[in-house]
C-alpha cells in the first residue's frame, strides 16, 4: 500500500501546476471547480500562496495578482520564495492583499495560530481564500490533525478577526469514493508511452466529471461535503 501511495504521489505531483492536475480524480475536480472561480473573483494584488507545495495553483494566482509569493514548510520545489511555518510567518503586518491557503489547515497542529498570522499579514480589506477537508482519508501522516465543518471554519475565522465570511461545500461522498479507483490505476500507469498517458487522462477527465455530477444529484444538500471553501475579509 505504501508503494502504491508513493507512486500516486509522484504521478500527481509531476502534474502540479498543469490543467491535468485539476481533474486527476473526482476529489481534485470537485474541489477545483469550486475553488478556481473563487480565486478569479477575489484574488488580487500581492498574493501569498501559503502552503504552496509543488506550485499547483501558481499559474492561476499569477494571472490574478501583481506579485506572487510561494511559501511552504517543506522545500517541495525550487520555485518557493520562502520556507516557513504558517504559525510564524516572516512577513510584515498588512503586507499582502490576498492569502491563498488550500488543503493546509488539516496539517497544522494549531490552526488558530495560522489564521491569526494570516490576519496579521493581510492589509485592511484583504482577503483570505481557504479550503479544508471535511471527508478525507489519512494523508501526509503523521501531520494530519483535523477535519472541518463549515461551522468550525466560520468559528475559527471569526475568532481570528475575519469578517464577511462565506463558506461553500465542494464535492461529496461520490467524489471521494470515485477518486479511490482513479488514484490506483493512475498510480499503476507507466509514464511511457506518452500517448497512452494522454489517452488515459482524457478518459479519466470524463470519469472525474461524472462522479461530481452524481454528487450534485444525489447529495444536493451536501450533507457529505468532501471539502469546504471559505472566503474571509480583514
């Protein structure tokens, strides 16, 4: 199982920053189809990508803002601008117009401190764009601490001082279940020939959209929301 998981991580990380990444699994697609329009509406100015990882969202964020800064606690890629723990960021108060933080909060043992730091470095009127899981398998162990409801996220954001908080669900149980077989066969897919990979990803894109469409019909109330996406203003 560990070997399969490692192969999946390599396959997915190699596609970070490309459009293929956004539909690799129904889990990916259900999140990004909600998150990308939020980025386009709210991201601007000086943007901090907090927990940038392999630069998945860098191309999108760079198109929306004037300055992009990527930060992570681990040196996942050479394009990071700084290594830092989100609970103690090396930036001045009021420095950024937008902070983007996707799928990071569950890996932070003290999420309230990360949100307080985010509030500190945002300029007045600045925006935090945040996503966090509600349903998920254990990942990046042992640094996998929490799962969040919309109520929990709203509470934490208010405690940090944020206002005008909007939280919306992304995906559901079918998106989660559908992503399991997708992760397995993509992990087992050889990198060559490139034509085969391209064909599999084309078919895979259809499956991702299918599972998300089923979610939208079966669980319209999003009782089993896979993730939540929040926008909050300082």
